[in-house]
């Protein structure tokens, strides 16, 4: 590992850990993710619990809560601790735009999230984060894990020269791309978002730089030729997917909720359980515009 990469990892793994009084925090890896204990998310949290949970979220980016019994309303109330809710479905009469039902079974021919991505990055203000609650895991209890990758570290492990070059670029994110990739046309009522974000943005809360491109939504880098853009983006996607140091893996159990930061991580919902069934629901939180 290059010296600059070692320094980036050491900065993250040698920082002093502040104690928690109202919950437990067990890291999944030294660099990403944590299992949180001591909280019943069906109840309203105290101000101290909210404060410590927010600190854990900003530190670990992916938080896992086991053995939670949550109604849809309790699910949304917990998401509201972190901000206003972000619509996750198109408006349909009689349905809740803030609840996205997740289901894959033997009838499925594709599943959402089966590839590295961040959610809705074509939006002018991409969501702050998502909260996925799984109610049914594949038969036998195996498969259907979700992988996460640390985008702060993905940026910091690149060479200083490449980081400097990327910092001068933007990328176009197009909300129609996931539809066309699946051979579909966006519905007429969908106001398809298309936004140009910096390739490297600063996290709105901690100010740290992170890599902000992903294959499902990023169309191209307008400062480069199409060939140069495709080549550079493919290199960055390979870096994210093939650098294990960036990753943590969440193994789902029924009644597990996972909260992740949609800016500082990408995720990959592994579809390795066909023809078995996996079900849950997702809620998202409003974000803000992202800047270099």
C-alpha cells in the first residue's frame, strides 16, 4: 500500500473513541459500519440517545439495529430523527410516497440495487440516507446480504495527482438511465431529474471529501471526451468494487433495520438467493445540494 493510502487509513483507525452512555456501538470493520445495541426503535428516543446516535452515524456511516419490531409509522418516525422524509415512490392514490416496499421472489427477473450505487443521485438534492427494514429473509437464512463501500476512503486511497484532477471535474447524473438500462421508459408522470454534480464533493456535515459517481446514474464527465469519460469512470467503478478495504458486509436477519449515509457510502444488494423470497420496506431522508 502506498504511503498516502497508509496515512489515510491510519487517520481513520487511530482517532480516539468517545464513550457512549445510552447505546452500544460495535464496529463491523475498523473503517465502516457498526452494530448498535441498547435501543428500542419502536419508542421515541431521548435527546441524549438522539445525540449519541447521530455521532455514531457520522463516525461509522452504516448502522445496524437487530431485533426491532417496527410498524411503518414507527419506521418513519425514527427516520425523522435525522431530517424530513424523502419521497421514494411516484405519487399513487391511496399509497404512502415515503414507504417503498422491497420484494424479490421466484417471479423476479431483476431486483433493485443489484450493483454498486447511491440512491437517486440524479436529484439536485440527493437523499441524506436510507433506512431499510427487512421482514423476510431467504429460506435457510443465507443470501441477500448488502455490501457497503466507504466513499471518503475511496477518494483518499487514490493518488494525490488523480485526486487533484478529479477535483476539477463534474459529472452528469441522469435519472432516466436506470430505466433505459432495464429496457424500460420512465412513466409520463415522472419528472426525470438530471443534475451535474462535482465528481468530488464535500460531505455537508463533516466537510470531508468523497467520491460521488456511480454506474446506474452517472452519464458522463462533460469536461472529457466520451471515450476519456467512459474510461475514467470505469476505472473509478472498478476501484470501488474491487478494493475490499472500502467494504463492510451486512448479513440480514428478520426484524433488522439498517441506516446508511447515502452521500458517504455506496451499497450493493446482492441477489444470490433466487428463487427464494426477501422482503422489507425502505424509507429515505431529505438531503441537500452537494458542493466541491
